[in-house]
């Protein structure tokens, strides 16, 4: 047991030496660490800041983003566009607002402009050459949501015919040969774009990764000979998390397999709702005169029950309710866990013990247990161990490979070969229960 009176006396002298709120935070963290428990967070309160919480001042110092990956090119005296994130067009207006790359066709079409393509080059921002500064982002500080004039070379997207052309030679070939045969007429053109804030740019990249991963699952499963759905849950908090599950689950509830990706999940409290849906079982099937489960009929009861096999992807940043969901999937026999050991937060909290200045030092206060694992469900300070351990190599991940996802496809393929998920055949023609002709002539 912790002697909190003694802890108080031990740390009290440090409070007198704290000269600002951040140093007091450090003392509070050290005190809370005596618990040796996770779900302890210290934040908020009255901080001294030169910006005085003025949003306009804060934005003036933010480095905005053009929503694309750029590579500095001495040959072209500018920045070459190497990738432009794309999100699921079907859900572009979800979660409050649509966020597109400022350089994309989606963002520029409404203003009568054409979007850039991978291979195009940005050579200027608001009349300043991008080569005059160490980074193009120095010219984008404080420009989030504001119009900026870019000078671009449309190497790939093609020049506008109305502009005067200026001949620029292509850079030398890698083999050192003459590139005169490849000479092109490339015209610097103006482009008006509105850069994104850092948070919106991060959201765009994340959303693009989700869409790209979902498409990868469709492609890999098709090549492996089965159908699969994919759901990524960033967290388990509120309506946005519920919407993410709904958008991912219901279009694919009739697939043979499902991958639920809770890697980097920040937690929340909707695990019981998700487990409730995934525990539904099909026990009867519907067939009309012209429709059945294979051609758009009602399907089965319980409605939208998932009949296939499920894999849950976890990693070291799967935390809190993401861990509770993963443990539930395992204990209820709903699926297999693939990835690495999770964060290790098995004591829950309410986050309602605010301090007098509005800050908080959260307290893990709601224990969890069951007969098998006891307190903390084997999660607290331990994490959830996967059924199949595999880590993503950082270098390969940077190159676009997802070894954990590939393993999930491999496991599901083998699982389906051992336990196929097939639609049941109808019993055939219903037996004739009409009155026999002799019975109809019976005088009785």
C-alpha cells in the first residue's frame, strides 16, 4: 500500500521550487508515478504563454501544408510533387468537413483551376523563388486557409494552352547522355491554393493511409482467392469512432473475412457495442419468390451478423479501450490477434478530478477483472499479447510495406481453407402439402 501522507511530504519541498506551471506538472507526474499505473495524464491549467491563447497569433507561427509530399530539385529549381494523398470519395464530407490536398483536382476544380499531378514542380510562392530559402515551408508560415500564389511547371499535368511558353530543358539523364531529344516546352503557370493547417494536413495523411490500406486489403484478398472487409479505428471515443466502424463494417458484413485494425488506437469506451455487433450470429435465412441471399435478398437473421473469420491487428500503441476490445475479441472467441504487445492500460478512469486552475492529473480509478486474469484483465502494465507476433520493420514500412497486414491475409487464407465460409443451400422445393385429390372427393 502507498502511504500517501509520506508521498505528500516527500514531494512538497519540490513545489516550493517550481517557478512555473510546467515544473509543477513535472512534480505531479512524479507523485502519480508512485502508483506504477498507466492512464495517468497531467495536462491543462494556467500556463504562461507569449501568445496568450490568441488563436490568430498561434496560427501566425504555424507552418501550413500544401497537402503533398515534395522533393527539392536543383535541376528544376523547385520542388517536385512526389505524392498527393487521396481519401475515400464516398465519405469526403464526413466528420464535419471535407479535407483535400490543396494541390488536388478536388480542391481546385471549383475555382476553375486544374490540379497538379505527381511529377509537376513548384518553383515559387507569392513571388518568391523556393530556392531562395532552406525549405519551401518557410514561405508557408501563417498561411493556413489563406490564398497563396504558386508558380508551377506542369511537367506531367500538361501546360495551359493560353499561356506564353518558355522553353526549359529537361535535366540530364542519369546515364550522362544528351537530353536534347527530350526537350520540352514547359511554362511557369500561376496557381492559387489555400494551404492546410498542420492538424488538417495530418488528418488528410491519416485518412489517405486508411483508404490506401483498405484498398490493399481488397486487392490482397482477391489475389488470395477470398473476399475481405477492413475497418480501421483510430480510437473508441464517441460518434466519430462509431461512424468509422459503421462505414467500414456494414458495406462488407457479408464478406468471408474481416480485418479490424486497432493499431495506434487511442482508446475510449465503445468496446462493448462493437463486441455486441460482432457476436451476432446467423441462425436463419430469407428467400423470396425472386430473391435470395445470393442476389440481393434480405440475407439472414440476425440481420447484418458477420459469418466470416476475423483478425484484429494490434501494436505497441494500441491503448486503453483498444486493448479492452482486443482482449474481448480473444476471450469471446471472435477472432485472432496479430501484431505486437499492446500499451498496457487496464485500469479505467473518469477524468473528472480537475484541479483549481482547470488542469488535471488523471487518476486510474476503475478496476477491471474476470476469473481467468484477475485484476486488470492481464492488461495493466502487461499489455495484450497477440496470438501471432509480428512487427513492422520501420524501413520496409517507410517504403510502403505492411508486414502485419500481409500476415493477416495469409492467416485468413489458411483459416478459410480449413474452415470455409459458404452460403447454405436452400432445402429445395417445398414439399406439397395441398389436399390429395381423393381427399377432396371425400363426402365426409
